[in-house]
C-alpha cells in the first residue's frame, strides 16, 4: 500500500507539473505571437520579427525548455496537446468533420465488408483436414463441347486404380429421400457416397462412426446404413445418443443410423441431411448403361502439385480413351482445386468487387485529402504564426498528421459499425454452400486490419497538407496574401480531383455495363410465363412404387385432383424444372441417317413430362400437337416433342413432324419415337445460356420416381401449397412434398447473382461520383474564396457575370477534363474483366464508354454551379473596401 501511495503521489505531482507547464507555455507563446505581429506592423520581415521577439523573451524560453526537459514530459505533453488541439479544432468545424468522417466511414465500411467476405471465401481454410490438397476431378471433352462434367462410374474406378498422384479418391451422387420415423415423414436432401469419402476429406463423425467398405458393398443388395447431419440430429432427436443405432425408413427401406456428422460439415451443399453408401458395383456395366453422373473428390499426395496431377491424370484418360474408343472418344480428365470448384460461380464477381471497393476507398481518401487542403488554406495564418514563434517544420507536420489520424480513427470506427451491417447483405453474393446466413463475421484479424487500414489512410491523406505546409510562404501568409489561381496547394488539389473523377468514371462504366446486362437478361424471353405458377417435388420411394404403372397412376391421380382444386387453372409435371441447372443429356440418333462419328454425336437435353406441362407454363407450340392422355400409356406408341433449337440444329430446314428419333438411354436399343410437335425454346439451364436442343418424352415411356409438379393458379400461387400437400397425402399418407416454391422465385434466384453484383457496383459508383462532385465543388469554392479580391477587381473594371462564371468554370475544367480522359482510358482497359459477367453487351460498348464520362461531366458542371454563382454575385465595392 505504501508503494502504491508513493506511485500515486508521483503521478499526481507529474499531472500538476504538466498543467503548470501548459499554462506557462500558452502564456509565453501568446506574448511571443503578439510581439511578432507588432514587429511585422513596424515593417520587419517575419524572420526579423521572430528573431527580435525571441531576443526579448529568450530567458523565459530557456527556463521553459529546461523545465520541460527536466520533467521528462515534453514529448508526452506535446503529443497529448496535438490530440487535444486537433479534437478542439474539429469540434469548431463540424461541417468539415462530418464530411471527412462520413467519406471515410463509407469508404472504410465498404472495404471492410468486402474484405470480410473475401477473407471467408478466399483465405480461410475449408472445413476439411489439410484442405489445400483436395481437388475435384471432372470429365471434359477435348473439343470443348462439355466442361466440368460428372464422371462415369467405370472411369472413376479406373482412375482410382491407375493413378499415382492421389492419396485417395472418392465419389458421390446427390439426390433426395423420404425419411420416416414414427409419425414424422419428410423429404430430405441426400448424398450417396463411397466408403472412403469421409477419409479423403479427413472428417470424423461427432457421434458414432462412418461407413465401412463392407457396408458400401452391402448397399448393392439393399442392406444399408445411414448417417445424419448434426442439424437433423438436434431437430428430430434432441441431440441424444439414442439416435445412434435407431431404425428408420428411408424411401420405405429399413436403415440403421450409425453416426452423426459434425455441425460444420458440408460438401457441395449445406442442406444435405442424409448420407448413404453408394454401393457401386465394380463388376457391372459402369459406362454404357449408366452414363456420367458421379462427383469425384481426391486428395493429392504430399509434394504433388495440381499441374503434375493434371498431366498424370491426362495420361490415364488417354489410356481409357484407347481402351473404350466409343464411350471415351475425346474425353479427358480435368483436375481442379476444391476451393476453385466451389468458387467458380462467384470468383470473377468477387475480384471485381474487391477492385471496385479499392477504387471507392481511394476516392474517399482523395476527397478527405482535398478537404484537409481546403481547411489548411483557411489556417495559413495560424500555421505561419506557429512557424514564426519557433515551431519546426516537423512539429507543424506532426500536428496536421495528428488531425488526419484522428479523423481516420473516427472514420474507421464508423466503418466497422457500417461493415458489421453490410457483411450480412454481402453474404448474399456467396453460394449457400460457402456461407450460411450469419456465418460471415468480422473476427479479430479483420478488426486489426481495420485499425491498420484506418491508420494508413490517415497518414496517406494527411501527407498532402503536410507537403504543402513544408513549403509555407511565411510573409504572404502573415500579411494575408494569396497567390492567384487555386490557392495554396492548388495544383495538388487539382490532381486529387482529377484522380477522383478518373476512378469514378471507371466505376460508373462498370456499373452501367452490369446494369445494361441485367436489363438484357430480365427482358430476354424465357420461353414461358412464370407468373402464378407453384412448383414442388414429389419423390416416390421405389420400394413402395416399384412398377412404372404404379408411379404413373399416382402422378396421374395427383395431377387430376390438384387440377380440380379451387383457383387452379392447369397442372402438369416435369422431371427437371427450368433454371434448375440440372438435367439429363444424352445422344440422339435420327432414323434414316448414318450413325455419327465419335465426337460428332447429336447431344440433347431430355425432359420427362406429363400432358398439361406445356399449357401450364404457357410454352407455345410452333408446330404439331401436345401430348394427350392417350400418349401417356405404356401400350401407346412412343412419341416425343422437340424444341425449336433441336429442329434448327439437327434437322436444318426439314419438317420435324413424323421424324423418328432414338435416345441413347432408351431401351431397347432399336426403339424409336415419332416427333409429334415442336415446342418453343425454353431456357432450361439459365437465363444467360442459349436454349439447348431438347427432347420431351411422355412420363409413361421414360418413367421417373421423382417429378416436379407445376400448378398454375388464378391468383397467388402459394395459397395452393397446403391444398396440394393435402391432395398428395390423401393419396399416400406417408408421401411428403418438398421444395415448395413459385416459378417466379426460381427465375429470381437465377438472376440473383447478376442483380446483386450490378446493384453493389452501382452503389460503389454512386458514392464515388458523389464524392467526386464534392471534391470539384470544394476545389472551386476555395478558389473563388482565395481570388475574391481579384474577382471584385475584375467586376469593378467591367467584367460581367458571364465572364466571371466562365473564369470559375475554366479553373475546374483542367482537372475534370484530365480525369475524364484518364477514366475513359482506364474503363476501356478494365471493363474487359467483366466479360464473363455480361450478357448481350460487349465489355467495350461505345455507348457505355461515352455515357460514363458524359454523366461525370454533368455532375462536375452541377458541382461548379454554386461556386460560379458566388463569383458572379461578388460586390466589387464591398470587396475593394475590405482590401
């Protein structure tokens, strides 16, 4: 206690000495400044005035300096004095402080939000052991007809046995299943995986265990076990260990729950809740009869690079092409890092946003530097007095840097608060499998980066006024004079405004391109009418509906009863909904034509539909007729519809009606279907991809156990969801429906990424353009204030308002014109990076490259109007009287 009391006494004494020293120093500097001003009025130069005053007060100054040094508080005192002085000065200029802090809050907040998303997607390791060695293996055609295609099971088995670069290779297939446990029945997303899948990923279960090789082989005969997600474990079983070993029904087949996966685990899709053994038969026909449907994940051996793996697997693919010349003709292997595969959809958008937010931050910093220079212009006399009474150049620069760092700190705090809100919105850019809602958060690393970034920006934009201060004209400043032109630091301010304009042009050009692309996507015909259409999936378990006739009868009765519900106009079903990104593709043979050479086969999408599908989506029939109930019978002749793209690309002017086609996946191999109609093109894959040749088969002849129901309502489609659910469960109480959505929602999701990128870049460019306008206004407003006496003299000599306005506009014309030219050149070079994000518009679109600078020129003109008006209203008599 005695030691603590002594320390407190010394600290209290040190505080008192600091207070006395501040009072003494303030009094001394006040007397010294007054004496210097008296000497200047007497005709001395500033240097002579300062020298005479110091001779008069030399003894006092020496005593003051000695006491400060003896107390050991000089540096601490001056630093604290700088901070207090800067804070007091900012309180006296609230408009300036608000503008500067607001600019930095917008710039730093947007930057931190985008950096947080980029850190989560590009930097943080994926939730797998040593994830940098994980790769996806795809099949792709050497002539580019198909890239990133799933693998054939037979090729997967040969890759696994013949490679020397992979530590492990696993496969999976996605789907859905109906889980029944007591009275609870629901359809869940499912992945069927090989036994070594979790070992390749390095994932251990949270409870229980994973599959064994024996269980994987046993799955071939239907003796299966199942894993569940942590989310399902908590929701249905309360997180209790009694779930392990529990018997459940999956697609009406008994399964045993043997494990629960960790809460953070996901692969490709976070919504997956069930995992089953894949049960791949190594002795079966895993090529011709099955096609390509497997996702393959591998782990590189230590020391093996992706490039080495690509070269080795390419050699393996060449051997398989020679061994299976028909199936593998011109097919090879593509090795891709797992992170790249998961980010493929958004990687370009993410890099574009990083560049855009960097430009926006640069504009914000340039704007604050301009504001500081303008503020310095109003404080020239104050700085000159400080220099005259002995403040060194470093001391003055430190004072200005302290003020800028204080501003940046306040802007950084506001930016962190803004970023915490913006990250939630930005997370919408990422696919759901990469960022679940609420998962992207600012951690300690991001907060540390925010502090460093705000400190650096404070130093950077504070250097501009500091550089001008180092060339201070003491005589002109103390006597109140100003050079003609833009005032002190005018050239630097003009350069900063030009840089703001240039960066704003680049951002605006990019935003205009994305918006024009988005408008093009939203106006391009989809080929259907999505309004008031409800969609949901019904998956019939093969164990309960093993026969084609049973499945067809269920779908037929369900559609008939749903079609009679109040408010329903029509109903139909299809195997894959439009814009889903899923579908079956196969080779097509046209009767009477020679078989195509390997690599030149006719490839088409295949859709299974029921009568009523085309009328429900209002897809027009260009020729022929639609399916009828008579066509949807097992005993009826096989018939098909094709779309316009099929007729145009494969029949080339021939009449499609009556032609007969065979699908590669149809049995028997010599079965043909007659084309009875041609439907309009529907963008089956996505709005930014051209319609593909498509064949539509009746459900009875290409039966599936899972179908997407489409119900057109007279008004709000979602109001029919519960009624449709009751219809399905009335036919089968254990049959749920899943993925209940409207077609408008599906279409909106297809455009969500383009819409989000366009609006975000538009927001960045709007802020940048606003800041550029503020910079132009500040430049000209200060120039008018600095040259007020000159403008008054010109008015007194007969210059009219028009000439004065033209003079002010010429002051800003140089930096604005230079910025517009530089921005147009930058946009010409950088907008090419947006090529993969655009639809229906060239990245170097002339209208955009002209429109962006023109819009900035209009903003600059609007910003110059107020200073120009002030110049035109200068009163010559009042100005000359003040001089």
